[in-house]
């Protein structure tokens, strides 16, 4: 069962406010590169930044309109007070086939129900998509210039996705020799020790005697060992912090950047707006399909009005198709429990489960008495974990 997978509705899809020159992306916020040396390239420190490269035109297949079409969405540009302040990367460039991490900084006035996501041109498919403000991105095997788009989105119902704000990161993917392999550079290993507690270790083949740590929340420390620990203040909303370390030794100073996400800490006395119980029912015949018994409970003192169910069909190559229906057309209600609670069932028909389908996820959306969105989700179908041989061998990790 998936619970509250996305708090803003469908919006595994979405787009954002178009810039006046959408085809010219801004440069990533990344550190200056040191003069050529046999050492691996330094990663990030914000103290000195390189000049942004000359603007490059986005290929037609990687524009917002093209990616929206590839995701089977209808793009709608909206006026918004949300602002994308920038996109940080944990390195200024990446070797072909290696991983890098992108993290977006959002400012301005928060938009209700806005959902962040990343979209980019896929290697084997039309578009790739991942929700959230942070993206582990694997560089393609072919060197070149690639573009990844961060968007703030709002579900407008059906295939319509609102564009609140967006920004494009231009990524330099290089063919690397043995001495250029970025695994040889300084990096930060992170271990989470509690909801807001983290341990950090600076790892490098080059010895260092002094380390300066910036934890991204206004606090910093200096150590003589390559380790540090930090506890972040708990906040109601989830936040991503940018962690930087500077290592000094006999050679040149090295810097590295990583990102940590601190989950939101809801008030302990705040009851859930609605809770879900799910039970799978084995089909009696081969043509009956997959049936799930659903029970939704709304606590006393609350009330929820349900509106719609969005069904996401996810294929083995991570493409997503979405269908939206009125909630009583998707859920057969067997008993009304009051305040928006009910018992009922949902069914996935055999005709909906093609060989390429990996999973089917349902999202039930509604609003409480204050107008705040309430969302529940569950997996209505999941195929056996055997990937078809024809599927791509390597994909960015699903979230």
C-alpha cells in the first residue's frame, strides 16, 4: 500500500511558468573549477563561482511543450507568486555514465497544492520524470550537453497540468579518462542517525589535516578528522539542506557538496485527516481482475468531501499514463461510515494490465472543511518483480 505518495494530487506530472526565453537555460549554481591538474576536479564551494557558459539552445525535443506532450499532458501556463531561486549541483560537470545530484531552491510565496518535479529527455523514451526537489541523475553514456527541467506544478484535473514556475539546468557530460574519474575526487558520505540527525564523512584519496563543514542551516564547524555530525531543527515542512566541506592538506584545497533532506515533523497531537485500510482480494476467475477492499476512516471532529480518483499506470520503462474519474465512478461504495468515511472496493480489469505494465496506483483526492486538500493512495496492481529482457538495463532510481 502506498500512503500519501504525493500530497498534491496526480502531479507526478506538471509544468511551470514559462520564461521569456525558455530555450536559453541558466547555468547551474556550481563551484569554480581549479586550473587543470592531475588531481580529480574539485566539486563545489559557493565562495568562488565560475563564469556561466554561453547560453545554449534547448533541443526541440527537450522543450517544456515537447516534454509535456511526451508525458501525455496538456500544459497550462499560470500566473504564480512562487519563484525558483536556483538549481544547485554537487559537481560542475559529470563523467558519462556517472551520477550527480541536483537540488532546487524555491522561494516567493508558497502556492497551495504545488508539487515539485523534474523532467528530462529520456534515452530510450520520450521523457523521464521524478517528483521532489532533489534529483539523483545518472549521466548518459554519450558525452554532450543535456538539459534537466525543474518544475512547480498544480493539478488542474484530467490531463491538464498548471505551470507555476520552472527552470532548466544545463549539464556538461564529459568523456573521462582514468585520471579524471570523479570517484577519485573528494566526496561526502552521509548516514542518517535519526529524524533530524546526520553523520558526515569526507572521503578522498588525498590526505587532509583540516576540514571546514557548512551544514546549510546557518551553522558550521571545523574538525581535524574527516567526520562531523549535526542535528537539524525540526520543522513542520520537509526541507533540503546543502552540506559543504572544504578539506585542506599538503596539496590543493578540495571542496565537495551533498544534500540532506529533513522530513517534516507534524504536531504530535494533530490527528490524520483520514486513514486508509487496504486488503487485496484474490480473483475467483481469470477474467475477474484484481480487486482491493478499501476502508477510509475520518476521525471525529473532521469531515472530508471526496472529489476524484486518479489512476496512474506505470510501465516497465517508467512511463506513466493517468486517467481521472469521479471518485464514486472508480470506487464501489458498500457502506457509508460518515464524515467522508466509507467501505468499498476498487477493481483493475485484465484489459488494463498489458504485458508492459509494472504497477497501477490509485490516488483518492478530496478536501476537508477548511478547503485543504486530503489525499490517500494505494497500489491497485503490482506485477511480479521480473523485468522483461527488452527493457532498458539502467534507469535513474524510482522514488
